[in-house]
C-alpha cells in the first residue's frame, strides 16, 4: 500500500504530518514509561489527566514568542472534535474548554488534532470544508506545544530522548 496517496489527499506537507506523528507517539510512550499510566479495559493508556494535574501550574504560554503564538492560535480557534449531528459527521468545539486551565486546553488541543488526523475526517472527501493551511498550522503549533510539555517534566523528557544502543 502506498500511504503517500493518502498524505497527498490530506493537503499537508508529509514532513509536518510525520513530525507530529512521531513526536506525539514518542511523547505518549514516555508518559507511560514514567508512570503517567492508566489501565483501560486491560490496555495500557497514557494518563494525560495525571500529567495535567501535576504540571498545569507550571505551564506559561507567555514564556517565549513562538509558544505564545502557538497558544493563542489554539486558544482563539481551538481544534474541533469530530461528532455526529443528525446522523452525519461534523466538527464542533468542545464545550468543556471554557472551564479548563491553559495547560489542559493545550493538552486537549494536541490530543484532538491527533484524533482528527489519525481517526479520519480531515480529508477533502469527508464533506467537511478542507483548509490545508489550518491543518498545517495546527500540526506545527501542537508539535511545538508537545515540545514545551517535555520541558515541564525532566523524567518524561529523558525517556522521550532515550535511545537503545
């Protein structure tokens, strides 16, 4: 199977998609290895809530200009999650975002972008308006947010960068 056919249909640069995918995957791996772990139906899952609870007060979206830009982008126009409305797929902003801390909003944005990308729905033929520039921006800004999240937990960061020789 030539997966590049589907990447082309996404209208997003392959390198941008792959960078987000690898960083997100490795981040969740590091979370689980460092004890941010929960069991869900017998499966090991990353415990994002535990990570959020521990670090939500440390996250400073004003720390540097690039981080502020990424944070503002997702705060002003957060990624929408896929929902069913009248038996049809649609996208809506999560109504619970208003009650979340900036860090919780950031982690939720990263996971929503991942879910939208890897569970489908962001393809032109989905019936949803295609906006390649927005998809690219969300992927890049969420990758930057993940990189900042690594800085909040030295153990997760160490495990993220660990390689087996």
